[in-house]
């Protein structure tokens, strides 16, 4: 079943092959690092047009709900293979420039340090703590809001919307569930549209550049769903790794983050569609074929990294993972995600060496996103 690929042991990286997706379709599954990278780097042959196609075809009832709420996502960022993509991306990149990201590091360190102190206080009293809720869930949202300006909404509402969108478009679903999720996504999309028309920051920049309000709303959608939400998921997976794996005490935070991105990336797969008849390796790919790029398998390709299944921060090839994609659609927020993860690593690694994992993060069925939930720890048990 393709919906839980993170659970599949990557023992080999075979040639691309057609695999049923479990909901009536099939994908050309691509696992080798060189071929995955080649697809990502060639958006003319392998277009991103299917990035937002619902994995489970939506019934008319769910589509009517989205239409009623005015939901529309024209090509903007991850789903944009057209000529407008570079200009939209440039506006986002300007606000997420590494220099701007670096200026947020002292503030973020202070926030994380304060939260860690609170967690340690609770652990010292014998309490259990959900590190996902306390440390990871809202942190990327708070940082992103400082950089690009976002709609004024409760963090819980934004998180509910983002997770609903990830489920609606990438999970195997019943019709009833699709209708519920369409309502959640549609209702929040009205907030995005209003901010797109009147908000400051990125919204104002995109409007000034001549982009339509629905394009502005689409860019905000991708930032909230594929930006902050995936980063908070990664922070949870990263802390679980630090709590459950012996990490050399002299390992650099940056190296720990890269190795975690390689083995614990929150985005397990990504999709492309062949724009014309082509060949990938020795495999003929007809025009219109949907490709599923297995990013975690590519990151464990033995031709790229010497110890593909071991967590070894700093090992050669570790940074060659494709957690942020590659080419023209490489994640525009990569430096931001790395900075946040390095801060969390630096501030939590000592604490996480002396906790007991009471509940590991659980992930639901999803074609692309891990979507971990609660990560509960308690005081270290006596030997």
C-alpha cells in the first residue's frame, strides 16, 4: 500500500515501476536518487500540474462544498509549471532570504529555551509532556508570521486547516470524511481570500506585482500547508529521533538536522506528471503518466550514502537527500526550516537524552505527508 511508505523498509532502489495506489489508480514509483533528482530538475518534461490533485477523487458533494466557499487554487508555487512561477517564487524568496531568517534565530532560541525550561520543570515533578503540542506544533507558524505577515487567526485554527488540507488532498478517504474536510478547508479559505485582498507583507507585495487575489490566496495556502505545517511535523520527528537514538555528543546540530531530514523527512513522496513521451532510465514513460517520487528511498540509495539505513550525523552523502526537492521548485523555505530545526536540536538534545518515551508519534495513512501527532515523554526511569 503506497499510503504508508514511511513504514516500508528501503532495502533496494529498483527501476521505476507501475504500482497501484489503493484508490483505483496507479503511479510510476521512482526510487533511485539519480532518477528522482532528474525528474525534479526537469519541470518541462515532468510537470507539477498534479501536485494538488486529490488522491481520492472527490465526490460531487465535497466539490460543491468547496465551490460554495469560493475555494480555488490556481497555479502559484508547488503546482505551477507556467511562466508566472518564477515571479511569485521570487516575492516569497525575498521575504524568506537567509539573512532575514538568521535575524530570527536569537528570538526563536529564547522562545524554545523558555519552553524547554517549562518542560524540564514538569518532568522534574514526575509529569508527562506532549512535546509535539508544547514545542513543535505552533513554532514554525510563529516564525513565519514574523517574516511574511499572516492572517490574524488562532494557531489552533490554522493548524486544523493545514492538517485538514493535507488529509483532503493526499489521503485515502470516505465521502463523508471528504465532505467534513472540505468544509474545514473551505471555511478557512475565506480568511485567506480576505487577507489576500487586504493584508500586508507578502499579500501586499504580490498584489503590488499585479497578481490576482486568488493567486495571492494560493501562495498563502502553500505557505501555511506545505510550509509551516511540514516543519512542525519535522520538529516532532526530529525530537523523537533525538530521544530514541544514541547521537554522538560531539555531533554538530547542523549535521544532526541533515541526517534527520534524510531519514525522517515529513514529506515522503512527491508527484509529477509526464508532459510528453519520454524515457526514465530504461523505462518508457508515456505522456500523461503520473509519477510518484519516493524521496525517502532516494535518500537511502546506497550509491549516495555509505550507511544508508544508519543515523550517522555528518556521514558523506548525508546532505544529498531530497527532502526539500530540487530544481526550480526546490522548497523556498529550506533555510528557515533548517534554522528552526537546528535551534530545537541545540536546545532539546540534552533534555531528550534523559526522558522516557511514553507515546511515540503516530502517523495516519497519507500518500505524501507523515503528519505525526502527539509525542509524549516522561521522566527517565530508574535503571
